[in-house]
């Protein structure tokens, strides 16, 4: 029998890294700043700005990459988590459906975990807890059908 404090083995795990545009903008801006400092204060200053700024940008981008994880116990989305007993229907969305769910036709009370550059798909998870202010969760995903399948599989293991 595993220890009570043993980490849960994820059924599905997806890190929502930003797309290439975010990386290009971040490091392009740092390069321009490094060139400006280097031309006015010398090459050493330019290299220090490039290395320091690059390290800071990489750390900030990495920390902003949210994790969506399905375990036996619950669904984790970034810092949030919901136990399976409080979830209802699950629906994978294609690009058009996800765009509509994020826009004026979506649920205004939804908890949303969206990241730029992740992809056009998403998953909607119904919340059945009457005390929860969110009726649904809208989660960005590069593989919405796979995420929805993992959620349904994990929920199916609930004991009555």
C-alpha cells in the first residue's frame, strides 16, 4: 500500500508553454536592449544585459507555463484543482468552438486557463458543486480530445 503522502501519478500531464511568438518577442526585445547598452556603454555592458535579461526572461516564461494534470484524485489546472466528485460532463472543443467559448457566447462564470500560442483547442469541464462560483472550467490544450479522454477515464474510477 503506498504511503498517504506519496505523490499522485498523473494520468495525463501537459505543460502549457507559450508559443514561439512570445519567445521571439521576449528575446528580441532583450537583444535590442543589449545592443543599445553595448553601443553606449561598451561590449561588456551589452553582454551583461543580454545574459542577465535572457536569464530573467527564461525564468519568467518558464514560471508562466501552467500545468494541466489529471490524477486519480482530481483535475489540476495551474494552481487550481477540483476533485472528481464535483465534475460533470466533459467536452473537447475544436478551434471554432473554443473561440466561441472564450468570446461573447461563453460562460461568464467559467474558470479559464488560457495561454497564448498553446493552440486552438480547449476542453470544457462542467462543475457540479453548488458552492463553487464557476459553473464550468475552460482549459486550453494542444490535445483536447486526449485530455477529455483522460478526464473521463479518471472520473470513471470513482467508487460510488
